[in-house]
C-alpha cells in the first residue's frame, strides 16, 4: 500500500511559482519567513498595491496557511 504525503493545505493549491519563491524566501529568512511574507503583504495592501499583496499572500500561504487566511480575511473585510 502506498500513501501520499500529507500537508495542511487541503483545498488550496499553491502554484509552483509561488512554492519556488516561498522556498527561496524560507532559505533567506528561516523560521521567520512566513511572518516576513505577512508583513510584506500587509505593507502592499496598505499601499494599495493589489498585485504585490496577492504575490506576498501566496508566498505566506505556501509557508503558513492559517496566517495567510487571517491576512486574506482582514483584507477582504477592509475592501
């Protein structure tokens, strides 16, 4: 019997470009990478830069789904 690897990203696919960027980001920032990506996403949202916000949100989502969902939820509430 073969088992597939499991992760906590059920129902949300992370694009390979975002996954690759998230891995590079993790290599640079270590365990603080998800929080750094969250800060970048929040700064982009505050600046009104939707494209950068979406990019950093997906990087954050690849590293920490729950953190990204909290950002996405608060950004949607503010829109």
